[in-house]
């Protein structure tokens, strides 16, 4: 049982992490500015601090009050396309925000840090599926800021002998993902299909992604602390799915006959993205357990339940 701070704990992945930690008996605090997270996802048994990691005073106060042993650091600016237009904002949250956490005296007392990094650090790589040893050539400010966060955390962990597990997530999907941002294609398509609208595909739709279910990602974050892990781990399925295939699967589940429409491909999107999760399997004993078809069914069921609640209210 540990004292854990989850930054971004009101968000899509973070709220699931908080739930799992509380179920496991940990004491959990959340720091979140609710910029994309939601108050309704904040678990009632977690201590909630509403504030930004970009504010050093807030971060210091929270760290001092919580005195965490473990940090799951998920708070981030995560919209790749916005990062292309506003790189300074992206860097302020993802780089300076991360440094604010590390600058607190309390950070040196940590027993473990788990960092939510991203496949975006690799960019348009030639190694498919991509192992952790592949070169990192991020193609967006978001990928650059996540990679920079990784470097600072590795440096800090080595200096203070704190294990830092950097988890590079593939495309995470599942219940509670925001369908209105640009990032979560599963959520965006599902929400449109359930409203009887056609999904809008960027480019020809032949670009591929590695879709990993949020429950599997949460399991990886937990196992990283149980194993006291230090290092970089890909958290993906190793399976490549094109955006066209994804749209077809979701259309079948939602029983929609609407044909997708296509629009221009955004900047910063790699053509192929699929992670090799072998290292997480061998070192952490982690592997993805939810096949895409099942994860999509569960996600659609959740979106349906949300829309029926809205209709009833
Ligand atoms: N969803 C994915 O496919 C994916 C893939 C790779 C990496 N990640 C990473 O996982 C983490 C969680 O992503 P998510 O998909 O749950 O997104 P999300 O937007 O739902 O979660 C991010 C959370 O951080 C909070 N936040 C943002 N800026 C903040 C700030 N300045 N101070 C405090 N809180 C702040 C938001 O309010 C939100 O609750 C992020 O670090 C993201 O980069 C996500």
C-alpha cells in the first residue's frame, strides 16, 4: 500500500489508473487542472487538488501536503495537431510542468515515478513494429516534448536513485475517452456513428495505428510500480490496424451503414505506427489481454450508456 499522486487523474487514462490504485488499497491524490479532464471522473475516495502543473507554487504545495511515494505522471497537453500550431504551450505543460514536479524538495523522496510517454517519440520510423531501441525522431512538438520529459526524468532518477518507468503508449482507447478532441480516433468515430453520422477519416485511411485498450494500459502502469521498474517500455499490442479497418469494425458494431468521408491529413501524423511490446512482456510480465474487437465492443457499449443517460436527463 503506497501514497500515490496521479497527475492528470481526472482524465481518460488517469481516472482509470486512480480507480485501480484505490481498489488495490493505495492512498491516492490527484493533481489536475480539468483542462481536458472532468470533475465527474474524479474518484470520491481520492484527494483532489485542482491546479496546474505549470504553476510551481501549486505543485510544491501539493507535493508537500501529499508526500507521495509514487507519482504516476499523466498530466499533459496531448493534442498533436494543436501542438503543431502552439508548440510553446505544449512545451510549457509537458516540459516545464514535468520540471516543476521534479524541482520540489519532496520529489527527491520518491520511491518510483511512472511516466505516460507516447509512441509519438519515434516519429515516422522504418522499424515496424517499433522496438524501444529504434531511433527517436518525433515529427511533432508533442512528440518532442514527451521525449524531452523522458530525458529529464531519466536524468533526475539517475541523480537521486529513483526508478523511473517510462511507458510509451500506443493509441489508447476505451470508456471515458473524449470524443471531441482530435486525438482519440476510436472515441471520435464511435460518437459520430452512434449519432448516425459518417466518420471523417484524415487522408486515405491506410495509415495504421496500434490500438491498446485502456484496461491493459492501467495494468502496465501498476505492474511497473510493483516491479520497481526502471527504463523504457513500449505499451502496445504489436498489431497494426488501418484507420479504414477501424472505421469498418466500428460501423459493424454500431450497425451503421454510413460510409466514411475523407479529409486532408494533418501535420505530424506518421504513416505507420505500431509498437513492439516484447520488452514489457519479458521484463514486466505485461502483455495486452483485450483483443481489439472486444475492446471496441466495450467502448461502444459505454458510449451508448452515456448517450442514453443524456437522453434520460
Ligand atoms: N490517449 C492516448 O492514446 C495516449 C497515447 C500516448 C500517451 N498518452 C499520454 O497519456 C496521458 C493521459 O492521456 P489521456 O488520453 O488520458 O488524456 P486526457 O486529456 O484525458 O488526460 C490528461 C489529463 O491531464 C490534465 N491536465 C492537462 N494539462 C494539465 C496541467 N497543466 N496541469 C494539471 N493537469 C493537466 C487534463 O485535465 C486531463 O485530466 C498523457 O500524458 C498523454 O500524453 C495518451
